[in-house]
C-alpha cells in the first residue's frame, strides 16, 4: 500500500515538472508565464531562450521519474537518483531565485524520497513458500 502511495507521489512530481516544462518552454512570454515568474514582458522576451533551456531540464527530470515508474521494483535506484536531482534543483533555486521553490519543488521531493526509501526497506511484499 505504501509503495503505491510513493509511486503516486513520484508520478505527481513528474507531472509537476512537465508543468514547469510547459511554463518555461512554451508559456514564458505569455501573461500566465509572466505572472507565474513575476517577469515583465521585456525581460520575458529577452530571457525566453534561457527559460526554454531550463524547461528542457525539467522535462528530463520528469522523463527520468516516469522511466523509474516504468521499471517497476527494479526502478528504485532510478527513482532515488532523479528525486535527489529534484531536491538539489529545488534547494539551489530556493536559495538563489525564490524561497517559494523550496516549498514547491524541494520539500515535496524530500518527502517522496523518504517514502520511496522507507517502502524499499520496510514495505516489502511478504514472501510465501508454497509446498508442492
């Protein structure tokens, strides 16, 4: 049960990063993108290539998290790697760009990483011996 919740959280973090990709690659200069990031039309226009590059990296994070889910139980290491990447990105963004990033990106990834690790250690399926 806990492993299903952990996988759901991994999927939600992946979806969040797809949303970041959309905002940064395609909506950066739109009113919604400018409102989200607090930019002026001029700054958004001047920085749209940098934002698209940043969005691409968020897409890679999402792809890695989806890949980890597709691997099933064998994806544990991939989940841990990409969740750590999300945590590091969230911490860096939180300390250099906006504290809000800590709450939107880093903390949810830390919670998910803890749950994924916990389920790997303690929520193992019970092995049953069948006598023939």
